[in-house]
């Protein structure tokens, strides 16, 4: 979709710093839990503030929602080459059978993350980063995920994601306006 390539360098850096923030806080994490932690933080942020933390596109994969651009970058699929290069210059993967386990090579640059964003990340880390796989899978297979699974591109709409997080109509309206506003100023 058109959203998939809408990242500028600030957007990319924000995603990278968010990953580093989570990996530093958890002292390393498998990418399944990393993706879920980001999904829940993003969803909660949208419900509270009517806007997104990142310009990510969330996809409904069999095991739950993932931030698609980050998912591709971690798997070294060249959807966004710059993001892949930026990411792998600051993270390491575990050896051999622990290839899905990621660690940070440097602290996160908090100039890219607002206090509100780090608060949501902290909450999501506390709630989800150590949850058992089966429980996380269950908790992320909500209506937003179910609806997206039935579509061609498996993309979760921001609206469905916010509703799954408990957003009311006023928040949804605000989110829609913000998205339209952002599109007007897209690079």
C-alpha cells in the first residue's frame, strides 16, 4: 500500500530508537515480543492522544499483529533498505538457534521519543514483554486482527486498531483528522 513507503529519515530513526529503547529496557528481547510490545504501545498511544507514535503499517500475521516495515527490516527483506541498514547497524541478533533474539548495541536517543511515547513503551514493556507466547497470541487476536486477516493485504486499519484499544468516537474522529492532516504534509 502507499503507506508502506511513506517513511522519511526522521520516521525511520523514530522506529529504530523505539526498538533500542525496548531492547535496552528488557536487556534483549525476541522479536515476537518486540513486535507485540510496539503494537500495544502504539495502540494505547493512539487511544490516549488520537495520533500515532510512528508511521508504521501494522499487518495481521498468523501469530498476531506486527509493525510491517520493522518486521521486514529485521528479517532483512528490503521493503525499506534505509530502515534495514539503520536498524542492523545498532542491534545484534543472537547466535544460531537464538537468531530471533535481539540486543541493542547502543542506548536509545531520546530526542526521537517524546515523554508520552516512552511512558506508553514502559507500560507495554511491563505488561507484555515477559508474557508467555500463547497468552500474547490470544491477546493480540482481537477484532482488528481478525478483520485484517480477511483482507487482501492483511493491513490493520488505524481505526480498527484504536477501537480494539478502547477508543471512543471522539478519539476516532481526532485520529482521522490527524491522519488527513499528516497526509497533506507528507514528504
